[in-house]
């Protein structure tokens, strides 16, 4: 696991206390993407009670807030799948 992935996971754990967290680093597939400026591309699946009663935009905002300055410097693209524990349990 890269240091960047570890930092992302740590921030999400501390802020949103997820019951499930899966982060895929897809940066290698975007090598040479000049606009990224060295920042990474990620796919996130996160399950947290913090998302209860919130719509998709509000859930994404919570994730962005948790990641703070990393969204400006270390993360170029982030695909987010955010669920409540109940939604995730019935997803399958």
C-alpha cells in the first residue's frame, strides 16, 4: 500500500468511522495524464452510518471534507460509492 493510499484511508477512518472501506488506486492506468500533475486516480467504496439521511451530494461532500487539502494536491480523480450500512447490506 502506498503512503498516499494509507493517508487517504487514515483520514476517512478518523472522520467517518466506516464499517467498510475499499480504496483502489488506479493511478497507473492514467500515467502521463498531464493535467493530474502527479496526483492520483482512485475508486472508493465506503460504508458509514454518517451517511444516514444524506443524499449522494451530501455524502460526497463529507468525503471531500474528510480528505481536505489532499483533494487539491494528491487526488486528481475520485470515484465515490457511499452507502449507509443498511444500503450496503441489501446491495448484494
